[in-house]
C-alpha cells in the first residue's frame, strides 16, 4: 500500500493518508476519511461541552438540577440518577429503518427525541452534584473530566485518583496539589508543571523525584534547592520564608520570575516519560503513539488526545480506562472495545457504530441513550442474525446515499457525526478554546452560538480587598460574593464565592485566596501549555531536526532527546 494525498472536504487543504492508516481502516472495515486530521479533531471537539453548566429543571421530576444542557435543548433532560434508572425506557423511542432516506438523517430525528442525562457521570456520585464527565466522584466540587476524584475542587482532567487537590489540570494520581499542570504522582506540590514523583515543592518545571525545591527546572533526585541551587535544610527554610510564598503578592512576583527563569533552561522537544516511538507531546508509559497529546499507558495510537490505558486506537478524543480499537470517538471509556463514530459510550460498551450515550450497550448501530442495549438499530432491538444483516445493509446504504449537512458536506459511512448534530453551541464546546471564533464567524460557518450575557452579580467585596494571607481570613468570607479581578475579561463570569471546603484547603496549605473566578483560573492553566501544533525546530545543542509543540517564544532553548538525556539525566 502507498500513501495517498487527498483534499479535505471541509477545509479544502491537502492531507495524507499513510499506508499504516489504510491498514487500520481495512482491519476495522471502514472507509478512509474525507476530512483532514485537523478537521476531524475539531469535529470531535464540537460534540463536547466541558465546563459550561446550567441550572435547569429535570424534565422527569421537575427538580432543579445542574446540566450541560440549557433550557432550550430540543430533547428532554433527566437528572443523571433518574436517567440511569429503570423509570424510563429508551427502547420505547425505537424507529424502523427506512432504506430510502439517508441513515444519519433518521438518527438525528431519534437523537432529538431521546431524554439525555443532565451531566455525564459513571458510577456513583457521593456528595458531588457539580462534577461533569467524571467517574465515581467523592466530596468533590467543580471537577471536570476526572476519574475517581476525592475531596477535590476545580479540577480539569484528573486521572486515576486525585485526592485533596485544588485548581489543577491534567494531573495523574496526585495528592494535596495546587495549581499544577501536567503532573503525575506528586504530593503537596504547588505551581508545578511537567513534574513527576515529587513532593513538598513550589514552582517546579520538568522535575522528577525531587522534594523541598522552589523555583526549579529540570532537576532529578534533588532536595532543598532554590532556583536550581542546593542549600542546607536550614538555609533552605530561611530563604523560603523570605520569599513570602504565603502571600498573594509573593506568589504573583514568583509567577513572573519563575516564567523568566524557566526559559533559561533547555526544553525537551517531546515531554515523554518511559515512552518510545512517540510524536506529539505529554506521554507516559506509551509506545508507538504518534500525532497525539496527553497519552498515558497507550500502545499503538494515532491522532489521540487525552487518552489513558488504551490500545490500537485512532482519532480518539478523551478517556480510555481500558479501551481497545476505538476509532473516531469522543468521550468514551471504561472497558470498551470496537467503538466507531460514537460519543459518550462507556462501561463495557462494545461493537457500536454511530451511537450516542449508550453505556453498557453492545452490537448496536445508530442508537441513542440505549442503556445496556443489544442488537439494536435506531433503538429498535432485533435478533442477532437480523441485526447483522440489517447492519451490513445500512453500511452499504450509507456508502451510496450520503447525509448532506447545512454546509453541503457529504457524510458517508466512515465519517463521524456531522457538526450540526452537536448538542451544543460552538462556544459551549472545547472547540472554542482550541479554535476560537467570533460569534459572526461561528454563525457564518453554520455553527450555533450561545448568547451568554454576563449575569450582574451583587458583589459584596472586591478581589483587591482580599487579605494578603490566609491567616487574616475569617469564616465570614464564606458569605461574601467577590468581584473577579478580571471581570471584564470575556472568559470571566464576573464574580465568585469561596466554599467551606476550599477555605479549609487554603488554610491547610497556607495559601492566600484566589482573586479571579474559576473560569479565568482554568483558562490560565490551559494557556500554560503550548498549542497542540507540531512544528519543526533544530536542537539548540546538536542542531538535529526535532518535532515539537514548543515554539521559540515558549522555549528559546530546545533539546533533542539525546542531548536532553545527556545534560539532565
Ligand atoms: Zn480539513
Ligand atoms: Zn541534540
């Protein structure tokens, strides 16, 4: 087989399908894509809301709930516990397949009728009503995309048991961490990034197996270091005190100085730990994973983003936790296999095509909300033999009769759900972060837009009036509505409150109160990472060409793996 250059249906740019890609498509018996990798990723993003939640009524009980869907969603929305229960039957919405009409058009009709869960959760939520896209959350608040979070607050993408953490993103098995990004197995680390197996540190970048370090970069097995310089324990403690990292202004000063300091050190071209044959960024224990980002324990993958414990997957955004042969899916995980063009299928789901929110289902085609369904098409169950026959007929029909979307794009068998099938407006999805559009641009491209006029909060205090240290804060802060210091920033919600658990955390960690709302803090952490774009640079030491996401501006000094290993390890 040879590689082939094609023109993307959507952006009209060239893209290449490699021989390995063709082998994969052949193995899973799907037609090669007609969208380029970038447009395919954007399409997966478009089906994914993350941190935007609304208060609305549960259409089953009338109770007020938090939901990813606003009141004007076209379908009924049920509180997640009710959705999972036997109190309603998704099979009652079953439709007959009509071979004369495009299949996806029929799917959309079904999708607009079926009740959906208010927020996405697997397993049990213990005292965690405000957690979205989570598995078994316990006593957690404002936690998104996390597996087994406990006593944690304001977390985005916390995987494999995150305990007592606050304001962290992309963390893996961490405890007592604050403002960390891309850290794994860390304990009591504040403002850490790209670090692993470290404890009791402030402001560390790309450190491993270190403790009691402040303002350090690229250190391995270090202790009592400040600005990469070793001190005695006594000197270290004295200096640490002088840095006043328990004060708001001390931390702000440190943030600026640390960013400047970091840039003086070589940046490894690809952030990978115990991984081989990887291209992209942020790999842990992964092998043969290319053009991918944030992969942990992944083997044989391409075009993956935020996936852990997975094998033999392509074009997959988010999750894993035991996943095998997943293609063109988003938000799928936990013991899943052979899912193609699916969104939100989990807990043992296998052998599904074009399914949306079908936990525990197997052998289904074009189903929505079918809990533990089997041998079903458009939510109607068939015998195993009938299912197989009809499934093959539909695949052939989809190859011949495409669904044509509102932009004139053709969707045949082999393409994921069209953008206009998304339950969300463009600015409610993660697409708007990675590919920001103005309202006009979004509408012009056929996307929906959510007018989220800022609420006018009756604030009782201003962020600038908050005390410098936590010791000066008393419990009355819990009843204050604080005006966000960046209230005019379009990402700010305008105001925020401090919850009891949060106050307890800041006291325990000796941290000052934050002065901006969660949304700003979240975006700031997202912005700490370079964009997901692989560029070519040359190693600052040996000049060999490297592929990296780190731009000259982000990392003036870039090292190839060999030079980095020689200097740092
Ligand atoms: Zn494209
Ligand atoms: Zn080099």
